[in-house]
C-alpha cells in the first residue's frame, strides 16, 4: 500500500477528532507536474524515490498559519518560496543530501546558491508534517502545541511510522517542552545525546533526531548560524555512528 494512501486513511481518522474545523493534510511532498497556476504540484514519483532513498528527511513543525480553507500541504513547493522558513528547510535538505561521508564535509554556507539549491531540492523527496493540523495564527502558542501533541500523540506516531524517515527535524519543539522531548525519546527509544549536540540517535533503528531551532528562528539566530550549527552536529554524529545510515562503509 502506498505512503499516500496510508496517510490519507490516517488523515480521515485525524479529521474526525476536529469536526467542523479547517483541517490541513500534510506528509510526503508531491513531486509531479506543477498546477496551471504554478503554485502547487500533483503526485508524481516521490513515493518510489522515497522508498529507495538512503536518507529520508522529515520536518516536524508546529502548525500552518492563516488558512481559511482546507489545504493539502503535500501540494506545496517549498523550493519555490523565498520565505525564511522554506529557505532554511531547503538549505538543510540540500546540505544533508550533499554531505560527503568519506571526508565528513558539506557545502559551506558561503558557497550556497539559492537558485541552485531550489533546482536540486525540487528533485529530492522529503516530507513535512504539523503537530497541529488545524491552522493557527501568525505566531504559535507553545502551550497549545504541547496540548495538541499530547492528545494526538498516537496519530503523530502513526504518521511518522508510515513515512519511516531516518533524519527527523523537530523544529522549535523539543527544547521548549521537556514532556514532549521525553515522549519523543520514548517513541524512538533514543540514546542520550551529548550536551552540546543538537542530535540524538537510535543507531539500531538508523534514526537521527534533530532538536532544531524553529525554521524561522528568533533573536540573534541568523540563517548562517542555523545552518552551520545543525550541519556541524550532523557531522559529529556521522563520525560517531558506526552501525547506522551514516557509516561510510555502506
């Protein structure tokens, strides 16, 4: 059974918990033909590419903003957006996809060309999901997000298991709420991470959990710092992981 069919069945169950509310689907992004208005894509060969990919990246965000009508976010094209959230998403997909396992190097921020990145990322399968499927305001309420995480934990876990990613970005979620973090560590049976690392891992299941900034980080967190810190942590764990997807002998 295809990823999309499984996700659609899950979304049917999920939507029943929020009757008479706007509900936005999400998951593995479509990679087919663009729509006539060039703002969305149709299903294509993303399921086959995802199944064959050595690295399957999933971003877990808090919620979508301001949608008055139900949307299928799998149709969206982050590589077409110039907004900060999707630009950072695309940089991370590009950086990890171009990580050199032999010498543990990756494209430096100063060499990144967004036009080149957008062209490349358009051909890479990846997904993103929201914890809260009903849309929010321009800024998320972290207590509300935590409440939705706890009450929909079973469905969040099911969606992650359907997609079976092995690099998962929890964006601006884990370090803000210890209860969520403990539930996520329990979900993946993760080992304790180094205090100075953004990443923890379950080497037996070949999963890396990235305790990431929000994709639109606040304060003095520049896009360069965002990219550099996460890629450096990724590099450190690639070096340490002997029996994982990061093993250069594979």
